[in-house]
């Protein structure tokens, strides 16, 4: 009986948090169902690009960035590699200087067959302590965003460009991201999501190989190998400036539409 009460209290508390976020976003309805993962559609085979040639083509007319099939990201003829194998390959990594200050390597978390992957720039203090991505205040806000989309953290996959915490939460250096991003590419290849959401300018600029501002990159899909990539604000930016909630929610609604998730009634 005591346990039942405790569980009920937790459910009520989670529901309250979810509804508060919906209210903050100006939403007036609650989602009724979660769409299951569709069978992957047959997509036209892209010509394989050599890693050295995997570069950015920018269509200036639409301001959409197209990243060719980076490190054969979506080449089905490549040997299949699982997330466990990628984690094993990383091992007790010392490939860049970030290993010196880490408590735990933060590989990633979530559904290995997720249709939607969120990518941040790197672990913070809480993440470093727990070895899990997005578990601090920003992470709690990300969880609310995911729930406002009618999903749970278990439906999606969450990871970062660099797997070890930069000292004092500084932005990862270019060489650190260059060294570590190979593992992110492999994670994306293993999961094959339909949509990637880059959280914040650093992750977005790193994946899209651009110096474009977050404002110029967000709000539309870029093409990343065989998947679509949306840029939006990092949840930490929303904690600093609640005015970013509305544009972030606009971005998430574009993602929801792409995934066929039910949109809230206005
Ligand atoms: Fe290795 Fe990446 Fe950690 Fe650098 S950030 S030590 S490359 S796992």
C-alpha cells in the first residue's frame, strides 16, 4: 500500500512537470498516443564518399547544408557495428586530452533503434559523475521537451559530440571534437535515426562543418547523410533565457511532423 502511494505520488509529480512544460510552451492539449517506429523506408542508395572527401555542400538559395555520406554513415554495405561494439572500441580512451579530467566517460543513452537522436556538445558535471548524458538541470529540461513531444527518453537516443567532460564545462576544442566525432558517426550509423536534433551551436557547427550561427541554422532540416538534421537551442540556453522556449518548440514541431507524431491542437 505504501509502495502504491509512493508510485502514485511519482506519477502525479511527473505529470505535473509535463503539464507545466506544455503550459510554458503555450499548449492546451495533451497527447493521446505515441507512434511506433516505422519500418525503415527504402531510400535511394547514395554514392559512397571517401572520408577525406566527406565535406559540406551548401545550397545558398535555401541555406540548407548537405553533408555527404560521412565515413559511410549510411552505407548498408559496410559491416554492421553495434553500440556495444563501439563502446568497446572506445575503451578507456586517452585519444584526446579530455580524458585527463573525466570521472566517467559518457557514451550515450537510450533506444538503440531510435527514430530520433539528440546530440549535445559534451558532458557536464552531473553527467561526468553519473556517466549518463543530460541528467543535470539541462537534462531535466530536455526530458520535459521529449515528453512534450509525446515521447519518453527510452524512445529516443541521447549523446554528445565529445564523450568526456571538458574542464570547467568549457567548449570542447576543435581537435577534441575532431578526435571524438568518429564515435558519434558510428553511433549514428548503428542507430540509423530518421532525424537528428543538434542541441546548441557547438554540436551543430561540429556536425554540419560550418561556422554559421545557431540563428541561421535552426528552423529547417539540413541533410546529413541519409538522415535529416534539425538545429535548435541547447536546453541550458533555455534555462538562461526562457524566450528561447517558443523557437525551440517550433523546431520540435517540425521534427514531430517529420516523424508523424501527433501535433497538439493550438
Ligand atoms: Fe577519447 Fe572522446 Fe574522451 Fe577524447 S573525449 S578521451 S576522444 S572518448
